[in-house]
C-alpha cells in the first residue's frame, strides 16, 4: 500500500515551497480538481486561483475529469468558480477559438479568463482569443497575460 498525502498536506507543501522561493514572481494556481482549487483559495490570499476545464474536449489520459460536470462544462466551471470566489477560469482554447462569443459570455460573469491547449501554439488562434478579450494564454507551460486586460 502506498502513501497518498491529503489535499491539505499536499497544498501545504506546495505553499511552503512557493513562499520560500517565489520572491517577486507573479504566480497563479490552477487545477482541474475542484477540491484542490477550493482548498488553495482558502489557504492563501496572495495568489489567484483559476479553475481549469477541458470544456468537453476529450483528453485521453484524464478520464476522471469527465465524471465531474464542473470539469467538462464551461457553464458549470463558471458557476463553481464564482461561488468559490476564484479569480478566474482557465479553458481549453478550442471552443474559444471556434465560438469567440464564449469569451464575452465568460468575461461578463466577472471572472478572468485564461486558455490552454495545443491550439495556443498557433499564432492566429492566440490573436483571435486576444481580440476577443482573453486575459491570459498558456503556452509552453507559461501563462502570458494580455497587455490590455479587459477587466
């Protein structure tokens, strides 16, 4: 039997590392796990928390995500993020590119919006999202904030 740390002790270890080493770096926390996001948001006031959603886009190695509606639905991710007082949501980029009006809908909820995914490696897709008002684009595991955030 292997030891699995509790969410609480796991996040305590992460926060200790961050506080010991972050100095003046700008950081956010994000996770597909609702419990991780809620716990991180309650444990610290200094860094924004973004709830991640695949927006219904299938992901082969993350089958557990599909079981939680908050992880697979933009609408549920927005509701959950607002109720939990998160800074924003981080959505898989494909639906935002295919239906740019989604960006406006999400932004009107009062949350910041960031996107992630392979689509963000294509310049035209990034420009489409930025023109629509996306606040941040994750590419190469780095979140790049928009120069002109819309909030």
